[in-house]
C-alpha cells in the first residue's frame, strides 16, 4: 500500500469517527431534550392546584393562618422620609370582622411554601393577627405571609382567616386583591389570583422565585414610594 493510500485510509477513518461521534452526540442531545420536555409536561400535568370555599361567617375554630388586611396611607415626615399611617381602628378587635376560606389542594402533587399576598402594594398590608399590636405601634409595610409548617398534600386543606375593619373592607373591581403563590415538589412556583368576594381562584400559572420575591419586596416598594413613576 503506497503512502497516498495509507493517508487516505487514515483520513477516511478520522472522518468516519468524527461523523459517528457528532451523530451520537446529536442523538443524545435530542434524547435529553425530549426527556426534559416530557418531564416538564409531566410536571405541569402533576402540578398542585387549589380550589377555595368559604366557611360559615364568624366561625371561631382555629385557623392555619390568621391575617389582617389593613389599608394604609403614606406621607412624608419633617425630614422628608416616607412614613406609613394606619387607622387606629385596627387596634380594636371588636371592630374587626373575619371571613374564613378553605384552600384545598385538588392537584396531583404536594405544595409547600404557600405565600398569601396582597396585590395592592400602594395601599394595603398583610399582617399576622398575632403581630397586629406590635405592627401598628411601629407601622411599616408587609405584603405577604408564608405558610410553611407542613407539606400540603393532594387532598389536604388549610384554613386562612382574613380580618377586616368592618368599615374598611376593600376589594379591587377589575383584578384580584390577593393571590397565593406556592412551590411544587419539582421546585416550580405557581400563582393563583384570589377573588375573596367571589370566593374564586384563577387557574395556576407558572411564575418564578425571582418574580415572587420582587412582588413582595419592601425594598422595591420603598423605592416606588420615593419615586411614584416606578410603580
């Protein structure tokens, strides 16, 4: 065999090797992509999902989370700093009324880290009932409370009690005043807007941890109060 034949055989072998290598790599990549797409579709299919119902008014049995939905105003003090003002009526428990809502996981997998969030950051806070006195004595803003005591398995329910002042029950006309955001077993985050007057939850839509943290960030809100054009 002459030198040209040897070189030609080597080149052909190298080309065949790399062709096989690239083909195999592309096949593995396509298989992985298909697997990941199938996995994502399965995660969506098996996601948690909540439905809500309302219990009897003035039910005094224990709730898993008791919160006060409190309206506030903002103004600037003598040093031009933003301060938040809550009506002192919220301190009088006799002037508060509450509604109880049962959130049941009717999806196919468990949920965890359930956030209950106000969607009106310009003028409303979410306050734990047990922290109400301290909060109102040192008024600030807070946009969410977290239920993370237990996994909420498929079929499980939690009860959230919402307190309002009897003369200050607020609601949005064209959008939900609250929403819930929670994490599934695969690490995905889901959001469901909550219309408390209609006792209705929208279908879950996918969100991200980053978007969640931005939506409840007090630091971002303070920047917006300082510069309202940022809202």
